[in-house]
């Protein structure tokens, strides 16, 4: 199982020119680490143009790497990741 970092996923989303849309299908806290905060597991479905294969990406990241994005307390973890990752689409 290939699992990617937040940095790898955001670079892919920002540089790829064939992505039509993304949707987060799963986002959950899987652990807590006193040094790095909450550990998140996220699944992202990437819909591409017709000539290209769609992708399903698995990502693991820590809450300390999310300081640049303010998560809304009114939204679910899944919706917060959806909103954040959409800002990277190129």
C-alpha cells in the first residue's frame, strides 16, 4: 500500500494540469503523538481528464504540518481536508 505525505500530495495537486476535481472520501484521526500532535489518515479521489487514469491517494500527515491552514470547528475533519486540498489545485 502506497501512502504519501502531505507535501507529496500538495505538490502533485498544484503541478498536475489534468485534474478535473478531487474529493476526500475519508479523513480520520488515527493516533496522537506528543511531539507531532494528531496523526491523520486521508483518502483522496482524484478525477482526471478522460485521457488519463483517475487516482486514489492515501495520505498520512500530522497536525503540526497543518499550521498554515485554519480548520473550521463547524466542519467535519473530512470537509476541512477537502477545502484545504482544493486550494492547491493548479
